[in-house]
C-alpha cells in the first residue's frame, strides 16, 4: 500500500512540475514577444518622418540602373 501511495505522490508531483514548467516558459515567451512589440513600435515612430513614395510607372521602377556593359566582375578569394 505504501508503494502505491508513493507512486501516486510521485505522479502528482510530476504533473505539477510539468504544469509549472509550461506556465513558466509561456510567461517568458509572452515577455519576449512584448519586448519585441515594444521595440518595433518605437522603431516605427522614429522612421515616420522619412517617407518616400515611388510614383514612377512599373516599367521605369523595375529597369536596371547599371547597364550590362558597365562594371567589372571581381572573383572573390578568401584569405
């Protein structure tokens, strides 16, 4: 009978430990999400003064700036 009581106690302890761990990690995740939201809203408020609206037609907006015959190819070598 003592073994059954011990196993029941151990099982309940494990359930509560798992529940505590899940709630703890959920709270930490919520804190991290709130921190990122706060940072993103502060960055949006800082960049509101510099808004550029591109009013060109799509053909002019998507064309290449540098012609194909201009520039040179440089082979990358790691030292």
